[in-house]
């Protein structure tokens, strides 16, 4: 579920997209025209108009960035000022214990605390503003359900969860530089048209079709 964004000021851009502001020319997704309903980035090339869902686009970008970072070691984590004891349903603590290595690589620090309880000591730095109980409950919902044989490995499903929770949300105003950065980063991903959960990112409208409908001959 997408939460209310915690940013709207242009000074927050570096924190949002994890890089400094930089100029970019038209790429795979054309040049930014603007933002629709504070949710969709609208861009255009010489051949088409593109509508990009900013949340799932950023989710794809973060997923691939974080997966690359994991090849060098565990993701950055943020220790909780006050470690939290979480009471879980039947079997949930055992599930988390079984995922210990993968969760540690993602930046979570969990310890067994007896029975149905676990002690949460740290979370991925990208998710440091999340409420810990809801974070763990969401993680269990994401990767704890029985998965089909074709499902991604557990670590990828957990990584998709982190990317989804950290990505810019719908109804979040973005500056033009932020939108340009997002489209540039999306262009550089291996799978730019679908988010890690399989949702489409881009809708395309042919300018040729638009001109034909409007009887525009030039």
C-alpha cells in the first residue's frame, strides 16, 4: 500500500534519487513534459507520448540498484534507537529465523526472543522511517505466502518489498529535475518496462495515431 510521501521540497531530490542533480538529454523515454495527477510522468519523443507510473518506475530503479549493491556485501542498515520486541502469529517467528541470512543481507537485524517473539534491532537504511511492526508484517505478507514454482527467489522477493516501500509514492509532486533523473535511471535498467512485481511501468501513445485522429497532416 502506498503511503503519504514524506517529501515535496526540491532540496530533497538528492535523498530521493540517491544521486546529485545532473543534466540529462532525451533518452529511451524522451523528454519530460510534466506530471499528471502527481502520479504519472508524461514525456515525449518524436514518435510517441509516454506516460510513466512514477512509483513502479522508481521501484524498478531501486530494485536493480540494490541488487547490484548486494554483490558487494549487505545493504546499509539503520540501528533502532530502542530495539523492538514484535509478537508474531503462529510459525511467523520460525519463518523469520529461517530467512535470517537473506534478511541480514538486506539490512534487517532480527534475533530470536522466545516463543512467538522476535527482537528487531535494525532495518534497511532506506526504510528507517517505517513503523517497525508494520514493516515486518508487510515483509511476511510479501514473502511468507506459499509461492509458485516459477516465483523469484526469496531474496529477490524481499528485495522487491524493500524497493517498493522505499520508492516515491503516487500523489507525490516531483520537480522537473527529479522526473528527468527518474527517466534517465529507468532507461539504464535491465527491465525498464515492468516493476519487480510484474506491473507495467509505461503506457505509450503513437503521435502518428494522434495526428491521424485529429486530421493533422504535418
